[in-house]
C-alpha cells in the first residue's frame, strides 16, 4: 500500500496536501518528452508522481519515471527548475480532493526511448517546444511555461 492510500484510510475524504515531483525531460535536440495520461480527460503531461515516505523529491522523480517509462535517470543529471504550490484543489478520479506541492526538475540529454510500463500511460511522445499537444495537465502548463522562458 502506498503512502496516499495509507493516509486515506485514516482521514477518509478530507482534503490533503500532497508532495510530488515532475521532470522536464529533454532530448539532445531540445524536444520534450510528454506522457499521454490514461485519465478521463486524456491530458498530456510531464512524467512524475507523488512522494512516498522517506524519499527526497529527486528520488521521487527517478522512481516515478522508471515506473512509468522504464527510463533510468542519473541523479546528477537533475537540475531544479522550481517548486509549485498554491494551485486550486484537484480532484482524483475517485473524488478525493487534494492540493499539491510539486518540485520540478529539468533532465537534459535524455537519449533512451520510453516504454509504456503501467496503466497510467496511454503513450509517450517527444515534442518540439513550439508544438506542445493539448490538453496539458494544469500544473504542468506552469512548469513548462517556466522552462520555455529559459530558452
């Protein structure tokens, strides 16, 4: 059982603050790796997920990327982009409400190809920064906007 499921058993449907990480994975040509999410809105987003007990934010990203795509990230390749919070509440598919604190990293020169490795993913694709797909996950739009400002 993961951390969120354990907490939910204790607090029921009370809104929570959840910490997570995401990554702007960039290939050598500057394209960005996005995940087509298996959710009702079928949005595109960055790879990442929620923190488990005892993890650092970098460890969370490394674990989540590997679980979702099979990619192995080198911790030394992660560069902090920013921390994002204060976004309105989100509602999980089961109706649980939560607020998130997201630590975003840039991971450059990713050369390996992702493989759909879990039920959370419909597909992966590389996109030029000027040709990002729609719809994008709300929080990830902010992260991507900050990344694009640096280019």
